[in-house]
C-alpha cells in the first residue's frame, strides 16, 4: 500500500443468486465489525444480522429490479430489499429527510473472515419513531448509491455480458 494512504476495507456482498450485490468501503480498516442480530419480528424469522458504518460508503447494484421485493412493516420507515429469485435480504434502506441510509446483512458478505464479527443482539422494540430515525441517521451508512442496472440505459455490457458497473471499483 502506498505510504500516506489510509487502510480501508472493501467488503463485497450479494444475495445467493447475485441479483442484489453491494460494495461497502470501510475506512479505516476495521479491527472488528459489529454484527447486530435484530430481534424484530421480521428479522427473527429470516435470521437478519446487520452492520453499518456511518462513515462508510455503500454501492448497491440490482441487476433485475423486477426481481426485488421491497418489504416494509411497523412504522414503514425502513425497506427490506428481498431478492424475489433466491429469498435473501442483503440490504435495508431508510429514507430520512430525503436522504438514503442503509445497513447491510453480514450474512450476505463474501469472503470476510467471520472472526471479525462482534455479535450483539439488538432490540429496538418499543422505540418511538422519532428516536428510531435519529438513531439511523447517526449509525447507518449515509453515503449510499443504489443502482438499478436493468433500467439504466447508460450502463453498457462488456463482451462477457457482465455489466460494466458491477466491475466498477471506487479509487
Ligand atoms: Zn437473489
């Protein structure tokens, strides 16, 4: 690594079939990654374990938006992005004051050493809507880019059929 550059970690994740994928840049390189096992009624049923870094940047790429089911319940302030093809839930987003925040599922990570995970149980039941949104603004990833490849005409495909955007790596 060149001198003067801050060590950062690139985390890649995706649903099982690859329709929803994400790249999370974590800077500085984390010694541990909080992994919050959410105890809400939905996450209990699918085993949702989430992480976020408020100073991280996230790029979500969706190949076929028609195969993403967006599910909201309770206060309906968060959207679970469920792959309709394989059933995995890699990302949750919340739009607050017209800004998109997100958390990602550690279960969807690819090639990350699980010993980095610091597992905690998180219960937000009984939390009012206002404090819930304030917590997300404070803790969730605030730099989120959500790209729907299937609907973006400017994204060309390479000869291999792989979308160019999926190979895009931030400097
Ligand atoms: Zn999938």
